[in-house]
């Protein structure tokens, strides 16, 4: 049953899950007029669960992949938009997963999920398959977040963690917002650039160069979500692009449109990532 007002709620997961899960986001929206939402590249493996109709991905991040529809979806790291059909009413949960913890949580690695969007049930975990129905039946965000804690904690399995060099490099890239040379990272961990690239891709799911692109893009998107008048030229330089033209070209590649189009079409429907409303 649709709730009467729009609502957003975010919460950190249980402490035991925080190395693997960054954040839970609950959302309810009415009168959505944008027919297609662009699921943008980010540093997270993404779990989305609809509390209403199934999620319909009509355009996949990888060209040639077939569309997918499911009550709950997992999206790997990608360097192109996932096009998601939208209804006038939408309600669901968005869970941000650390790509280095995907194997422990989902039973598949970030490399296996790279560029893909798959149904949660297709991963073959009986516990994960129960997640969507339980969340749909739950009353309120607090109960839903508690279910996420319970189910995700129950499915965590013992698995070899990533090499500490990759973990360190990934965190270093995140802190730098992608504004760091791959050769410098390889030198700092004491590996050749080729070996570093191979090990990084095997754990994170995309190459170091692609990861840097995604992180610069994600930072630009975060700043745009803060609203107000935006100087795109200054934003470009601040996020590590050569100039505004470079920023625009990267947005065309990663979002499927220039920043100005995304601001006009998508921004009115998005929550400021810096805001953390209370759960209910």
C-alpha cells in the first residue's frame, strides 16, 4: 500500500557489517514524472529491493546484455549507465556494498559482477532469496533496516580477503576522489603496474584506470546533488578533469548525457547524499 507522503531514510548497518556494507537508503516517492532513471556508476556494488512493482532495467551498462526485471537486483561496478524504467509511485531500499566484500556477502566476486545487473535470486542463496518478500511485508524503515542487518549478517561467509595492497590502494583512491596516478599507486605498493592492474581488477571488478574515472565522476555527482548554482568549469577542475569539456565528455560516456541534462532531468528527484534523515 503506497504511503501518503514522500520519505527518505538512511542508516549505517550493524557494526559487524560495516567493513562490507556502507549504507542503507530507504525511499518512497510519489508523482515521479521522469520515465527513465539513469543508474550511474559508483564505487559500490549495489543491491536494490523494490517494495512495490518489480524493478525493470531496460538498458544495461554493457551493450548487448538483455534487459532484466526482478523484485531485487544486484548491480556490479560499471562504467556506463543502467537505464531503469520508473512508475509514478516508487518505494524501495538501496544498499551500498563494498566491492571487496562482495564474495563474503553474495558468494560471487566483484569481478564476476562487473558490468552486470542480475536478480538477487539468481545468485543461488536461499537466505538472500527471502530478503525481498520480508522487506515488502515489514512495517516501516526501522524494521526493514533490522531485517537487512539480520539477513546480511547471516549470509556472511569466511573467505580470503583481498590482498592488503589492493585494499590499501582502493581506500587511497577513494580518499583522493580518483585524482591519483595509477603508476604512483603501483610504485607505493611495490608492484609493477601490470601486476597491480591485474590484482586490482580481480578484486574490485574494474581496472585501476576505470576506477579512477568512476571515482572522479562520483565526486562530481555528489557535488552536483548539493544543489545551488553550479560553475561547471570550477567543478571540473576541482574533481580532477582537465577542463569543462573533459567533464562533459566523461559524463556523456558514464551517464549517457551531459551534466546539464542530468541536472535538469534527474536532480529534482534525488536526495542530497550529505543529508541523513532519521529512520521511522
